[in-house]
C-alpha cells in the first residue's frame, strides 16, 4: 500500500517536471509566505520587538552610528537590510515586515534548491517545502533569524555543489559569514558544526585528512572574509569598544545561566508538553532530531554511508547543534529558521525505504490541523482583534498600513503631537530617556535617546556605558525629557525629579509584551512649561 501511494504521488509530481512548473510552485509558496506575513503584521501591535527593529532601521538611515548610538543586539547585516527596506519602501513599519517576509520566503525556496541538489529528486524537494511551510508558514517577528536563514541555506547549497566547483567552498563560507553578520550567535554553532563534520569525515575517510582539512580551511577563510571587513569598519570608525558591549557583554547579562542543563530541560519539557497537547509541529521535530541522531550514531559506530555529499554531514550535525539557539526560549519559529534543515536528510532516508510519501501525507494532514492555530504564534489576529482594529491614518506616516485598535492609534497620535509641541517650544531639549518597554516611543521622538537601549532599561546594561550617566543628566535637568511608566496603583506616589514637571500622561493601551494597567508620563524640565 505504501509503495502504491509513493509511486502515484511521484508520478503526479513528475507530470509537472518542467522549469516553469518549478518556478510557479516556488512563487506560489513565496506569495503565501509574504502576503500572510504582511496580513498578520498589519494587526501585530508589538512595540517591543517591531519597535526595536524599526528604531534601529530608522536611526541607521538618519546617520546614527551602529553600536555607539544604535542598540544592535544580533547583527549589523539585519539592521542594514531593514534600513535599506525602510529607505526604499516609504519609511514605514510595513517595509520592515515585508523585507523580513521576503527573506524567509527566499530561505524556503533555497531549501527546495538545496534538497534538489542533494537528492536529485524533485518530489522530495516539493515535500520538503510543503512540510516546512505547514510547520511555520509566515514570518511572525522582525528578528535576525529570518534574515540569516536564506544565507545559511545558500551556504549549504554552495557546499553541496563544491564537488563540481571547489571554489564554491570559499563562497559557501562567505555565505555563512554573512549569516553570522545577520545573527552573530550563529558563529559558534556554525564553527562547531564544521569542526564536528571534519572529525566525522576523517572517521569515514582517514586517508584524505589533508584534503578534508583544506576543504574546511577554504570554508573558514570564506567565513572570515566578510567578518574581517566588518572588523575593519569597526576599528576605522572607533566602534569596536561599543560593539563588544552589545555583542559580548549584553548577551552575557541576558543569558547568565540560560545555557545550562536547565535550558535543555526547558526545551525537552516544552517538546514533551506540546506533543502531549497534539501539537504535531513538535512531534515532527522530535522525529527529525531522533532520526538525525540515529544516522550520526550509525556513521560513527557502524561506518554507515549516507550520501557522499559534503553538505549531508553539515545538515545532520547542524540540525542538532542549532537547537542551542532555542534553549532560552523554545519556539517553533526558531527551529524553523535553523534546525529545519534536518528535514532534508530525513526525507532522503525515508525515500530510500519507500516510506516518504506515506509519512509526508500523514504529517501534511496532521499539520493542517494546527496550521491556523495560535500555537507558537502569539500574534495571530483572531476575529475579535480584527473586528476592533482600524487603519492607521496618515497623521502617523511611519505606521501607515497598520491595523490597530483605535485606542492604540489615538495613544501614539497624542504622544507624537505632544512631542512635536515640546520641540516647537525650543526650550533646549536634545535628548529623551525611555523607561518603558515600548520602543515605538523612540521612533516617534524627535530627540536623540540618552541610553544604551531604546526601551526596557536594565541597570546592568546601562552600567556598560558610564558615559551615558542618566542620574547626572537628570540632576542637570536642562536638555532631556523622560518617558516614565507608572502602574495605576502607584500614580499618586510618583515623585517627579527635582526641576521637572509632568507635561502629559496617558493610559497605556493593551499591546503584546506590554504590561497592563500602566500610565505613561512625559516629564519635562520646568523651563519647557509655559
């Protein structure tokens, strides 16, 4: 029965075996990814994540210095991509949503090309794309994972073709290097994967030790090339010190104790819990991890030969190593922009045992039940959200195209109006300090931030930049305004800093990652009050 289903599906796909049908298929999937991301993004009121990336793009476009003036947490290439989209797309939040979705769609299309390059079977590549899409159909964040994803897959595609053209080894490394510049914490998993691949390949062919070493050296040189250019830029602009603060010190503050056994237990607990709740996404990843672990075990202890292609070992190992990127927050979208590449080796293996079609149909059906679910997608706009949302009018150009609740729109409009009034007073204001989690305030402010991050102030992080002494700045009290959130039960107890006055206050509306029952106060120096 399984053989019959396998043959019929393979024959159906074979009828569309043309370059044109391949292009139509990939364009169709890409259009679904992009339009779905734009649709959801329009309703997604996430002032923390989208606000951070939008403020980074806007600040870079306006000439602020990376790392010194801009809180780039993950990689400069992500900020460059977002800033370019911001520039050419009309300077709106929507452009950040669109470019992130385009990169994710390109990643899925390259996954098809990579599978076809290794498996040489179009129907396997089609299955890989469909299941990957069903597991995670749209980009739900502006995060660097989506920007690095196609660069990672491109590097693997070049690696898979390096037998025909050895120079592709360097190009592969170059693509990996760009992926690292998009998301810097990919550096360790990529280097570790290459090292483990080298050891595994030595086990499989000991007589070619120097050849294998030369291959990995070419890849490593390719990785170093864009990184060296980046370091030259940092040193030439005296930004290296500031980069170390954001790239090394801030992650250490965030992740202290996160990548120990507690992190592994959290990941395994989330996987087991989600599987018991019949979230078939996690069931699929469990199958993927178990299979790739089994194949690596067979390769090490039983000399099992599984496709003599330089990309296969990278796929097997990286699908497991990239789990490290999800240990602090186990989420499907993180796995779908990293460990998902293990689907290629899984499907190739299932095909050799004539089980691929039946497994594909099983998971395609099961995943369809969770396709429109909120699982691992906090921002899915329910009917209630859609009914109470409206378009943002042109009085807030940077939010044009968003569909948020009217209360949220009025909130930002009032803030923008008050900030413009303060600027028009010409009372010497140059800076703002945002103590709220809302990074959209940084986007709307006509003043420069006087802090290391545009939102969510953490004392340990602020101490990394002693030159930004907020206490001293407040004491001088001449050229800065303050965005201060106060819980409604503490409003009467709030004491304005000496020399300052509350200019305006607003009830903070509901939004993702924003605590409820808070008011926002804009506090200004006394000289700015008429």
